[in-house]
C-alpha cells in the first residue's frame, strides 16, 4: 500500500522499502508531466478600441498558452525577435524566462517601453500555459486568492465630454443600466478657451469648469458609486495642486495623473500637498519604475497596467512593494478579455487590490472574443478552470483582426 508523506514522516508509522520506492516513483511520474518545451510563439493583432496584440506560446505537449500585450506598434516584431530565446525552454520557469528575455533584449531597451510590453504578453501566455500544465487556475500560481470576484470600474465617455450634465447622465446610466458601482471620467477635457497645452497652466475658470464636472457626477451618483477622474499627465505642478485643492470638498475616489509621469519628486509634492487622493503608475515600467513612486509615498493609489508593466508576476511584485507602504492598487487596463481576465487573476491574488479598469463598454463585441462571460454587474468572477480560464473564439478573432494580420494556429 502506498502511504502518503504524512505517514512516512510519522515516527510511529510502520512502512517498508517497497512503500518508499512507490512514493518516489509517483514523484518521478509527476515530474515527467512537467517535462514540456516551448516550440513556437505567434501573435495576432485584433482591431478593438485599441490594437490588442494576442500572444500564443506553443509546446511539444500540445498545450498552448494565450496572453496579451498592451497595444503598441512594434510589439509583434519584438516578440518575433525573442522567439529564439524561448525555443526549447520549459514554460514552467516563468520568472527565469522573463528575466532571461529582459537580459537578452537589453540592447532593444528592455527596462521600459514597448520591449517590456512585448515581454508582458509572453509572460501572461506562460501563466496560462503553466496553469494548464499543472491543472490550476492562474491565480494559484501567484499564491492563491484573497477574493472570488474582482471589482471592475468603468471608464466612461460621452459625446460632449466637457458638458457636466452629459457626464452626470452617463454616470447615472452606467450605474443603473450596466450595474457598475465604480466609474472614471476624463478631466483633461476642453474647459473654455482653447488651451495652450505646452505650458500646462490652468486658469481659474478652467479649474471652476473641471470642478463643475466633478460636482455634477459625484452629486448624481451619490453613494451608489465611487468615481475617479483622469487628467492624462496634463498640468503643471502648481495647476495640479490648485485643481486637487478645489476638489477636496467632493468625494473623489482618486485624481489620476495630474502631472507628467517622469518626475516623481513633483508627483510626491502634489500628492502630499492635497487630501484629494492621487493615482499614477500606468506610464512607468517594471517594479523598478514603480519603486520611487512607492518608497517616496508619491501616490495614494498605484495604477500599473499589467500587460504593459512586465506581466502578472511583475505586477504582483509591485503590489507587494506597495503593500509595505499600505498603498492600494487599481490596475489600469485597456485590454481585450484575455488581458483583462489575466489582470483579474492578479487582482484576486494580491491583498491591496482596489479595482480593475474596463475601457471598452462602448464596444459591443468585446466579450465575443472569448467563449466565456467575463464582466457581470460590475465585477469579474475569478475563473476556477486551469490557466486563465478563458478560451479565444477563433472566429471572432478572425473577424476582428487588424487588416493584413494572419490568424495564429489552433494548436
Ligand atoms: Mg489613466
């Protein structure tokens, strides 16, 4: 009879050499199923409301992993360039392979930008693949889950984004008809006379107009929804401080990217000047790019974009760093269902996850790209199937490919 390890380690248990050899044989069988090598990597770009680069990693076992890289020209060519560094490797060594790609691609600029984005797409596909090989959901590879559902916030748009009433009407519709309890609106909208964007200055009337949008939307939704506002790196340090101060009397969930993303000293000064919560992070890369933002407490909320920043484990590392400073994570996201569900796995596996962005509510076929339902009543149920737990609908991918793209192989 084969005994389990608890029995073998029980000093009172009786067992024979035959028992021991049977157990070690089980271990070798199990290792055999993990003896898999990568045979190919392919990409197909889909023409969504952003160009989504879907990535597939193929193996000699027949198991295929699917990932997604943040939109960006040049991603497929970079992935093509990385193929030789992956052929023959074991896809279960996710951390080592990711670091291997960073080192091999250093000449192409792998500490930031589109090269990290391309690596992110592969890294996500490796998580899907590893989950399928080990028959566990991807969140299990990240340490297990804190929650069964990931809260999703809806990035909202109106025909006239500068009209406070139109914004409030859309907020009402998204809450009541679509079931979201978390929203975001843009605040870098035209506010009066044509703005000289180069000097980044906000006049008092411009601040008053932006404040009227915040007031209209937060008043309308009341306690039914949290609302964040995005500035897309538009304003000077002083203007950002004045705007954030004007918004202090409203229940702003967070004010996102009020200043340009390069100077983290300025980011810290703005954040620490105001009681309005400040978010940033979608325009920096890897844990190294987020280190100063976190260590200087230059943000109240950190917002990495998972399929851009370096992938699932890299986002987990950023979240862990942020958690040592008690900073919550609200992942930026403009991905297809593949990158979105992969982000939801990460959000489930980190303690300090606040919400995940959804940026495609006006694209009717977004969810058609996969066979499963993804977002329901403003949240994503974390799949329990192996890997990411979502399956591409190849007909839908074929229908919505960027012109000139080729559909990747089935398996
Ligand atoms: Mg943003």
